C-alpha cells in the first residue's frame, strides 16, 4: 500500500473556495502533491499527462456530470471518490455504488476515503 505522504491527488472541483479547502486539507493530511482541475476538460488533459494515485471528483462541474473523468480513471484502475451535496442519491448509471463523500464533509471523512481507496489499491500479499 502506498503511504499518504507519497501520493499525488487530482481534485476536480469548479468552486475555487471549495477546491482550495480540499487542497489545504489534503496537504494537512500529508499528501505529496495536489493538482486541481476546474473543469472536466482540464481534468482529462491532466489525466493524459499523468495518472494520480487518488482523485476527488465533484459530481456536478459547471452543470455537467464528472462521469467522463470517472470513466477514464476507472478504465485505468485508479481509485477515486465523488463529492456531492446529495450523497449517493445523486449518482446514476454505472456509478450508483461508487464511493461518495457528501458535502459538507470533515477532514476525517476525506482522510478515511483516501485510506480506504489506498487499501483497495494495495496488492494482495
């Protein structure tokens, strides 16, 4: 399992204040680096250059669902969690069972989601 101190996180969030809060929280938790994408298009550009160890996807980005980013991550086996004010009720289609952090969330909730994703991504011993 990777250590939190070694991971790169992609945050897809269109609200600048929320993105900064998430970025600060991830740095407080100890993440090595955090990159923020304010749109689905920018997130896909970033994914074409580098694969994050973990991603946080706001479900609603400028009125568009972030499913294209989730599709790209899922196809690579990269862990992610959705953010939504509606919780899991806001998800549809192939993502009904995906991990979700309901807004507003606490630092401990974000850290827990990150640790669960890293555990799931760990190779079997």
